[in-house]
């Protein structure tokens, strides 16, 4: 079974607004999931750098905190 819009019914403003809201929610969920993946890979890169060079990670963190201050 298809929705009335699929059968060619005229889209009233409430239906159009609801569809737009649904699209925005799905785009928002997609953006959040992609941001979580990005954060995960950044954390992996930081951890691998620290394992490879234990002393350098502390220096990098200190330099970043000095720049922020």
C-alpha cells in the first residue's frame, strides 16, 4: 500500500511541512552518526600516536593547552 502522495494526491501544507520535518530529522540523525564516527577515528589516531611515541603526546597536549590560553 502506498501513501496518498504516491498516488498523485495534492499535497496540503500540513503534509508538506511534516515531510520536510521528517527529512530534517533524518538528516540530523545522519549528521550525529557521522560526527560520532569522526570523533571515534580522532580518538583512535590520538591513542595510536601516544602508543607509538609516549613522550610526544604529552608535549602535543601541552602545546594545545598553551594555544587555548
